[in-house]
């Protein structure tokens, strides 16, 4: 944004300090005049006629007062310039850091020393903002790279299938169409997951009162055929649990959790439990499944985009896009909630979602 040049903050503070001293000096001289000189008679008849009068005192006092005022003004300008420079030095550091950040250097930190005051609070806040911004940029860059890699795979497979069909016209058309359809479906699912993740990250959605117990029942009913196919017992327990948010995003969150719990329930024949309950002003959703034991160090990485543990890699028709728990984490954060993952001692995973409750 173009602005006309103006006075710097340092010069403004300098003029303010000098002006304040000049006004203070003028007030002091006015006090002397009002409370001292005005009471001296003009023509006193003192001893031998040499007693001081007002005229004589004014002639003596006026030049000295003018010199004093000039000295105050010079002192105010010089001292104000130095004092303003020292006071604004921390702000200059913040400005330099902001300029470097604007040029793309997010690794620079101010790290201002000294006791806490307004400028140091500003510097600490700016450092925290740069740290968070650098983390977000790194995460988005990593996400974009992973997304490009994931999307490249189905596109490359589609091109290979088309090349094979062109070179071998007698190949079974039904098999070719079915394989191409499966690859395109995977690409579409990945794109939709990316769009949903972006939408939940922005948090620009309408909020309404939602009952998590009803959301859990709807998700379980949708995934019941998948659970029966894998011989998984799917139970939904708990009572009404209300929160405020987007019913669509919350349904996607619960669906992802339940689907992950089903497809990662290895070997087949296990159980998945979905439980909802209200604890004071907090609404709790818990999804846990049986399965193979999970290493504790692998659990925190499961919510990262396209990150899959070795025990959780799937090669069947439900291979997924690798964004299930990443979408869950994004939806939970967008609803001002917390997400907790913990391995079960007997095997499997327990996922706990805590959201702000509503009456």
C-alpha cells in the first residue's frame, strides 16, 4: 500500500519531549511572574532610592529566562532524540524480523533479552507467531509433496492402462474398464478427501446443535455391511451427547474413525465399540477396536497425512487415501476439541474425541 512520506516515530517522540519541556519551562516562568514579580512595586521608595523595582527585575530576569528556555528546548531535542532511539530500538528489531519474514525467511527469531515489558511481550509474541507459521508452512509443503505423490500414482496407472489398451485392442474390454474405473475412483476419493481436509482446516462452516450419539448410530448403520463382511461386531453405546458444529463434518469424522476401526481390525472376527457420553461441559466420543498390538512410538504419527504404520497398511479394496485420521484431527481442531490416540494393552487402538458440549 502506497503512503505519503511522513515524520518518523522517533522524530515525533523527540518533538513531543522537547515540546513538553518547553511548555513546562513556560509554565514555570508564568508561575514566577504571577506569584513573584507582579507583587513588586513599580516605583518603591526604599533606602537611598536604590531599592529594586519591577522594571529592573524584569530587565534582569527576561534575558536569563530566554536563555533558559532555549537551553531547555535544545536539551529536549537532543535528549528526546537519544531517549526515543533507545525506547524504539526493540521495535526496530521487530520491524527487521517482520521484513525478513516477508522476504521468506521464517527461521529468524528476535529472542529479545531483558525483563518483560510491552516491547518484549511483542517480540515474544512475534517469535511464537513465526514459529507457528514456519511449522504450518513446512507441514503444508510436506502435505503438498505427499499429495502430489499420491495423485501421481493413480494417474500413472491410468496412463499405463490406456497405453496397454491402445497397443492390444483385443484385450478384454470389461476387465480394462473395471480396472480403470477402480483407479479413477481412488483418484476421486483422494481428491475429495483433500478438499474436505482443506475445508475443515479453514473452519468456515455454519454451526448448529448436533447429537453425537445420533451421528455415531448413522455412521455405524452405514458401515454395518462392511463390518458384517469382515465378521466384526459393531456396538454403539452411550446416551445423548450434544455439541455445536457442522453435522456433515462431524459425520465424516465419526465415519472415518469407525471405518478405520473396522478395516484395521486384524485378524477378522474382532469388535468395534463406539461410545458417546457427556462429562460436564465436555462431549466425549470414544472409538476402540481389537486387533494387533501397536507400538507406542507409531501412534502419534497416525494422524499425519499419508502416514501409515506397517501394521496398518491395507492392500484390499479399502486401501484408502491415507487421510482418514488426518481429516479426523482437522475436524476436531476446527470444532475446538482435542483428539487422543492410545494403543490398547490387548491390541488395537482407542481414539478419544473431546468436544465442547452444549445443553
